[in-house]
């Protein structure tokens, strides 16, 4: 009941929103924020229970006949273990913050907040689903609200960015659907004799493989073992979401054109679906294939770390620099997972959470500056420390957290990832130590582009004559901006000092 309520609270809010007149803009905002607040409280309550035992619900839903093979039993199955709780809590927290940051939205507020509620429910559903079909449905539902939120409320090139995002993600979803169909015919709940096939995550293990099935041993597709093909296809589908280089090109365009609250949801939560899917689905369903390809997965992670950091160094647009830094820092998730060590995997999952906090704060800070100046070119700013000291304080926390300063949360997750990468030696396909060393260079490159941006924008003297009208508009943080930034800053510091608050869930 608790897990169902977490998903359907925002969906239930769609009904009154649909019947309220469009002119009641304030009602939509307050209703959405009230639902997000209730969700946040419910997530914390679920977390208290999950600290002692996992929460789960499983109910028959759809039965599809498969002829001689029996029937496909699709179930409404949800579960919350430690990693799922961590990401659900991140989702509802960032959703609350993004809704509060949307308070100034005046364009078609009814549709805007209805789409936000649908996005919130879809993301929570992805992390709670324990049936592959249900997981796929929630994964698909995410596409529409993001597509419209970027395409209707974005910047000048919003249509291009929205279509690019949709095509990339849809391409991965189609292949995921094919693998799901193959899995439905390859695994049986309780053995091949029962004929009751399920799509439950718990049943997708090699011991339940039906002999002679499409994913059985010896089946070849394009010269590869069929299980390897299934793993690689699913990996590509989730790698698009991470995003992993070279499948990352949709991300900078989507971030730059999206309104600030949508960028917060993209960076804070949506990218985490990719990392979570690789861990839960790819590594969970095909552990032996993951072990075989861990060298290549680690290499992709290192390439993403270095490429994202190098491209971020060359950016002049503040928001685009943050977008490429996300590509870089999400690369560490792959490095940690590819290590196939306990500490590396825990570090990768913790990185999903810490990056969600920090990237959300960074995009909110970009939005604060853009709201006042309608400019994101870093070279056009100087001396912001003197004009906006409280804003500068939060930028310092976000910048130093993102570059891995000890005492802040990203330092913990990255150290765990590096320790796992160094430990991953001696087994077939294991990551070599030179990959761990290259991944560390990403931290140095992060320091370069963050500190250079900080020096350029916040030190020196503000030249009012070169930017007419800006000096008067550069007011420091408002009460609402404090409200959305303070929780993120507190958690960033708190989890750097006492990370076991969340690490014990892993």
C-alpha cells in the first residue's frame, strides 16, 4: 500500500487538476507542491521500514496465453530495497525542489504541472518496479512529459532538443522491448514444467533458464551468444540515459534548451535511471556476461569521464559546461560497476545519489543567474562575489562538491569507486589499474574548469558599462531560492561528513 501510494499520489492529483479552470494558476502550484510534500514524507517513512526489511507487493495483473508454452503472468509487482529507497528518496526530493523552483512559471501552468506530476510518478515507478513489463511501462511513460516540457517550455531550439531526446530514448526502448519478449520465453517461474512464465526480476537468473530457449546456451545471434546480445542491447538502451559517450549528444542540447526545473529533473533523477538500469537489469539478469565485458564497460566509463571533462573545459556557456560535467561524473558510475567489487558497486550507486544532489544545485544556480540577466556566457560576468555574496556561497559548495573536495558527498562516492577499480584485478575481463589512474585524472580536469569558471565569474570587478541594465538586476538570493538551495547544500555537506546515513542502505 505504501509503495503504491508513492506512485499514485501524483497521478491522483491529475484528476482535480484536469477539472480546475486554467485561470487558477496558483491552485495547480499549491496542489502539486502539497502532493510532492506528502510523497517526501511517505518516502522517509518507507525508508525507516526498509532499514530493517525490504518492502514488497505482488499481485496478478495480466495473463497472456503463449500456446504450448503456457501463459505469461504479468504482475503488478513493486519492491523497495536499500538502493531503490535511496533513488526514490532522491526522486521525490528533487521533484519537490523542482516544483518549488517552478513557482514563477506563468505559461500554461495547468499543463505544466500536470506533466510534472506524470513525470514524478513515472520516475518513482521505475525505481520501485520489480516486474520487467511494469518497469518498461514506467520507463516509456517518462518520455512524454519530458518531451513536452522541453518542447513547449524550452528555449529557442526547444523542438530540436525535444525531438532528439525522444528519438534517442525511444530507440533504446524498442530494443529493450525485444529483449523483454525473448526473456519472457526463456525463463519460467518455478521451472519449465509449470508453464507459468513471469517477468519478475527475481526470476531472471540463469538457474531458471529453460533449456533450448532463445536465450539458452549455444544460441547464436550474429556470431555472439544470445545472452551476450541481450546484455549488449539492454546496455545500449540504458547507456543512452546515463549518458555514455558516444551516446551522450542529446544531453547538452536538452539541458541548454530545457527550463531550469526540467534541467534539474533531467540531471538530478532522469540520468540515474540509466545507471540504475545497468546495475539492476543488465548486471542482475546477465552477471556472467557483465563479468565478461567488464573491461569494455570500464573503458567506456573512463572515456566518458575524460571526454566530458575535456569538453566542459572548452565551454563558454555556463549551463552547457555543467551539462558536460554531468557526462563526466556519470562516467564514474560505469567505472564503479565495471569493477565488480562490493565497494566499487556501492560507490557507483552512491554516486547516483550524490551527483543527483550536486547537479540539481548547479542547474538551479545557473537558473538564478539566467533569470536575472538572460545570459549564460561566463566571460560576460565578473565580480559576482561582491554583488551576490550569498549566491556565491552556494556556488562554492556546489563547485567544490562536484570536483570532489573532502568533507563533501561526492568525495566519498568517488573514493569508493577508485578503491573498487584498484581492487578489480586478477579475474577474467577485469579492469586494469591504468583505467583507475585515468579516471582519477577526471578529478583534476574538473578542478580546472570549475576553478577557472569561479575565478572568471566571481572575482575581479563587475563592469557595468559592458552589460547595460545587469548591475541593477543582480540581486542576491530570494526567499524561494533559499528554500530550494538550502536542503541540497545541507545534504551535500552532511553526507560528506556522515555518509553512513545512506551507505548502510547499500
